[in-house]
């Protein structure tokens, strides 16, 4: 058989493969689209499960269009997450499979790891509540992109804010600080987390950095809520300490912020980030105004 004939045969085989594979690829995408759009339907069809789980199969069928297909899956992951978040629909069971497929198709698509990790790790109803899966995803991103300091930050962020594993968080920040182009504050953050794991100021610093560095509005909204909550919590903690001083000085608990001000222990407006004045609760425990939109996570300390 001549070389010319071999080339023709090879070309025919390639065309035949494309004719067969491309339609299968789009059928798979269409099935995925249908599955995500019918969010309330139970997951029961084996063929749909195959579409979601077989990232390697989709990669073979993509015929070199891996990045394009990865963008499609990432877009669908964002749409799925946004719809579930808006509707407060409960579980995010398809989120991790969608993100994993996008990462398989294009391991260099950093946004999958960065925002995907946040979507997976955030507490319900704002996210999937699966920080374990978020860690796996971000670690996968680091393996594929070892010089991207931002991914080490994301890993440390999940360890610190979601898993409360300060040792691993500090290690992630430190490893990230050693990558090219890493900002100097990564090393500082590693030291602060290692020294003061439960520090409210450290937690605020991490959330504020996330707010300043991302352009995704949903992530910025979540980060801002945490920053405001931590600002209020830090203020309440300080007011609580002042309340203790008042108790030691006068032998009774203060009944209002005005009493603290009258004793010369505080000054200023004493308002939370939402603009509501702090209130004095029973036994001299400072509190948020009941009408305030600010939310805090940890318990306020008592005098």
C-alpha cells in the first residue's frame, strides 16, 4: 500500500471518528444541560450519571477542544450554583462533579479551583458545606499549577475558615509564600495563623483580603458579610472587657452604653457596621441591636 493511500486512509479514519464522536459529545452536553435545568427532579438515570462522572470519556470525545468544553462545564457549574443559591434549594449534589469535570478537561483553568473551592466549602445555604471536597479540588489545582500562589492562599483559606485547622492553614500559606510572585503578606499570614489561630483580627484580615482580591460579586458579598460580622465581634469583645472594668470599679453591671460613657470608659458613636448602636444586655453583656443586619458566628464572651 502506497504512502499516499495510507494518508488517505488515516484521514478517512479521523473524519469518521469526528463524525461519530462530536455528535456523542454534544448529546452528552445536552443531557447534562437537561439534568441541571430540571433541578428538582430526582437523580435516577444511569446514563445521566455516566455523563457527569466520566470526565475521561468527555476528554477523549472533545477531539482537542478540551479548554472550550471545560469553559462550558464551568459555566454550567456557576449557573447551577447560582440557581440553587437563589432558590435556597438545599443540597448542591451536582456541584462537585461539574467542577471535577471542568478541572479534568482543563487543569489550567484556575477559576475552577479558586471559586469552586469557595462554592463547595461555604456553609449552607450559601454553599455545599463540603470543605473536604473543596480541599481535594484546590490540592488538585496546586498539583497542576504548582507556581500559582493564589491556590495556596485558597487552600489555607479553607483550612482556616472552614475546617479550623490552623496548622495546615499556616503550612499552606507558608508554601504559597515560597512560589514566584507571591506577595510578602503570605509569609506574614502564615506566621499570624500559626501564632494566633483563633484570633478574630487574623480571621478578619483573611476575609478582607478575599474581598479585595476577587471580582465575583457573590463571593464579595459573602466576604463583606464576614468582615462586618468580625468587626462587630471585635467591637463587642472590647466593650465586654470595658464592662468587666466597670463591674470591678462599681460592683455592679452597667445597664447601658451611656453608663460606660459617663464613667469615661468609652467614647464615640459605638455603632456596628450596619449603623445600629450597640446595646447593653443582661448582666452587662454588650449585644447587637435586634434590628441589625450584621451577623456574627462565634459566641460573645461574658464578663
